[in-house]
């Protein structure tokens, strides 16, 4: 008897909850930085020394610290300790976790790898737009909104990497349905395992959901508001396209209190910021 979609979903989820499906782990360098962040006796120099041992992290951290997203003084930063000071220790750690997910989550199946790539690329767009909104509305830290955007759909990549064998033999339509249903739960589980602040797990679990269970956290609204603006501008999504992408009608944008002028201002510099981020993340 063929396995139903519900049975398949339950079986895959149980593999994650039981620990049989191994969630992606962080690189040793990120684990070392996590320990440093928790140690009050250490600081930016200690973090920079760890980053310096990883060429890809070093380049990306310097690019981010010099990007318009974080370098408001426009003075070039060439020192890793200064770059870490610019970003902040905790944010550096969070960004490295997001960067790690992009660098280290790969599968050999081209179709599944294509889904990972599309999810990752769209998350960069959400990060850029969420930060633009936060810059304009000033009800959340723009850097936190940026990180939230990068991490919001990390469950897609984690699920594909950990359950590759379950997904490979499925038809494309069933693959998408399974990933769509499980990605939020897996994302929240992964970010909890990585010991990120609880809010990021909530964003992974509830983004795109308008229900009584949705937490009232402004960062989720920035992520969903950014997604709405992107879809309204014609950017394609893998999962759950909005039926009505009129931004001012979207519940998250209404909760943020944004006006049409706010949205216009937030989107004006989006393309140039996105191009910069594509260079930072080599997409």
C-alpha cells in the first residue's frame, strides 16, 4: 500500500524529533565564537582571531561590515576586530550562523540543490527588504531585521540536507508539498539546537502564518512585510504565494503602521542594496 502524504510527513517529522535525522551542525569556528560570546572576559579581538583562521568567513565579515547595511560612516574597515566591533559580537555570531547555512548546506541531487539555492537567494532578498523597512519605521533594530530575514526560511535547507533520501525519489510536486509543510517546524528546531535567541525560532516557525497562534513580535511582521513587498514587486516564491499582494492590505504591514510613503521609501534603495548583498554572499 502506497504511503499517503500525511503518513510521509509524520514519518519524516518523527525522524527529526527522535534524532534519527541529523540536523546540520555548525562549523567548529562558529562554535568557538559562540563560546566566546558567552564569556564576559573575551571580546572582539578573540572573535576576530577565530574568524581569521577561516578565509571565507574573513572575507564575508569584512564585506558585511563595509556594506551599506552596517557601515553608516562609509569609512572603509580593513581590520577584523574593527569589523566585529562594527557588527557587534552577538550579531557577528548570528550572521555567521546564517552564512554557514548558505556555505555548508549542499546535496548532490540537482533538483533539491536548486530548491536550497532559490530559498537562500530569496532569504537574502527578504533580509535586505526587512532592513529597509526597519530603517524607515524605526520600531526594530535594522540589523536584527536583516538577520531575521536571512534565517527565516533556514528550515528548507536543513530539511533537504537531513532528509535527502526521503525526498529524492518523490515527484517534484510532492517534494515541494513536503518541504512546504515541514520547513517551519524544522527551522525552529534547528535554530533552537543552535541556541539562537528564541525570537528567531519563532520567526522560522510562524513566518507567513496569520493565526491566533502567531506570536506578537515585530520582527515577524518585518519579515512578512518584506515578503509581501517582494511579491508585490514581482519576485517569485517557492511556497505559498500571497493571493493579495497589495502591501497596505497586508496584516503585518498594517501592524507595523506603515504608510504608502514609508513603503515607497523603503523600496527605493532595495535594488542597489540587493546587488551589494549578492556580491557579499557570492550569489
